[in-house]
């Protein structure tokens, strides 16, 4: 009986071990191949730091989970990508969809804008929700989220642009905003007459309190008072074409504001993100901050990489009016170099298009041109071909 009991125990534990082995090495592998391998690029080139080879790609829950050769599956959805490029979806982290501005609303809403994004390979956008007087951050974001939930064709998130600190009450909302997922706030250092700009004291308070809540502050850096001075001078002199939109915002206007806000961020020790960098002088300031070890980040846009201020001399120059405007050839070269060396780390579109008829409002007065350009559909393909 004792030997029979030992034999039974030995057989029982052997059976358990066999079941474990079978499950772990067969069923689990089968699951990996059949359930994870939902995308296959037959004979697709894979590049890593040391080699190039052909392989299949398995995707589960929108994430790459396995890369290997000749993966087998009987149940997974298979997409034959032979002789095609398989690219990750791009992110456009700076858009203005259905944004009220310049007496109208940007012409792409969340449906048309994200359709265009998807057609161009952009699978995630981060849109700017513009907070208005008396509104809270979460109230502002949730209003936009309601629109996007029913229309968006791609993944999306939000920054919130602060235009009214509500006598400082908005600062108390930062922690709740971060908990909700709003981890970046924007401040306009321009658009004073349009009611978007925050003053220096407000910007300093936002930088300090954003840092405490783990939030990064984004800025549109241009000197509003110098711009408004130039605009008044040009209008008084009857200089009203699109070319004078550029001249009202010369390079030093952005460079001065960028240097100023970087200096504040350095003093506070706060992270800072400079949106739509357009000038050589801004890059020099950003590079200097990088070399000192400060967390200063920046983006540029395809229109600054492709065009120069010469477009504003064209008959259709009104169509290119945006802020900041495109600058000279030296700045264009400096932007490309900064992308190559990492001093500018992001390319985004600042997508804010308007209808042709609306741009024509400013044919004889550049101050009436709604500021903004398109780019959400073309950014990825442009960068792949131009870089």
C-alpha cells in the first residue's frame, strides 16, 4: 500500500507538471501568435540600431507586442503589408479645431479636422481648449470634450489655454486639472486686444503654480505691445497689405518674448514649452538654456520649415497670414538645424484654417485677416519627404 501511495503521488505530480508545461509553452505561445498577431507585414523591413531585417509585427490592444519572422496564426486578423511602409501613427500636439477667433470660427471642426488627420497618418491630436472669462479649466475642457466625443475620428487630448485667472482663483484648479489629465496649460503673451493675453504677473503665477502641480506651461511668445505699436503705425501710414502683417511682427518681437519667459522659467525652475518657434534668435535662446541644463522644450511647424516671409509679398499672401509669421531664410535654415541636433524637439501644425472668403476680409487691411494656416493632413508626409 505504501509503494502504491508513492506511485500515485509521483504520477499525480508528474501530471500537474505536464499540464503546467503544456499550458505555459504551448497554449501561451499559441495565444501570442493567434491573439497578438493581428498585423503582419510580409517581408517588411525592420530597422534597429544595428541592422535591417524582414519581419512580421503582432499588435494587441493597439500596441506592438511581438516582432518576429514567419509568425503563424489561424485566427488573428492578417494584413499583408508586403512592399509597403508600415509607420507608427503621428501625433499633432498643437491644433485649434472649431476655435472662435478673428470674428469667425476655424473652418475644421472635430469631424473634418480629425478625418484629415487620419488621412494624413496622424492618429492622435492634442487640441487647445481656450478658457474664457469666468470659466474654470475643467468646465472649459469638458465643453470641448463633449464636441470631440461625438465627432473625433482619431485619439485626442487637450491642453487648456488660460486667458483669465479669475482674480487668481484659477490657480487653485491646477491640481484637479492635472488629476483629470490636463497636464499642460498655455499662456498667450500676445493677442492683447483679442482678450487672450495674460500679463506678466499672471504668467509668473501660472508658471509657479503649474510647477507645483506637475504641469508644463506652454507659451505663445511675442511681445504684444511692440506688435500693437507697429500695427498702429502701419495703419496710420496706409500700409495695409499682408506684407505689413509680417513687418508688424519682426524677428526680435518673438525673440524678446522668448528670452524673457525662458529667464523667468529658469529662475523658478519650472518646465517650459515654447510653441511654434519661428526665428533663429529664439533657437539661440533655447539652445543656451539647453546647454545650462534647463527643461525648456520647443516646437516648430511645417510652414516655418517650408516657407519664408517672401510669401507675404505674393498676391495670395493673405492665405499665409498666421502668428507668428514665417521669417527669413536664415531662420528657416536654423530651424532645420535645430531639429537635427534636438534643440527643437517637436514638429506640430498649429492647425487653424479659415475659409478663403474669410481671409479676403483683410485684403485691404491685414488686421482683419483671421490668423491661421492648415497642416494637419500634410504634416507627416511632408516631414517624411523633406527631412
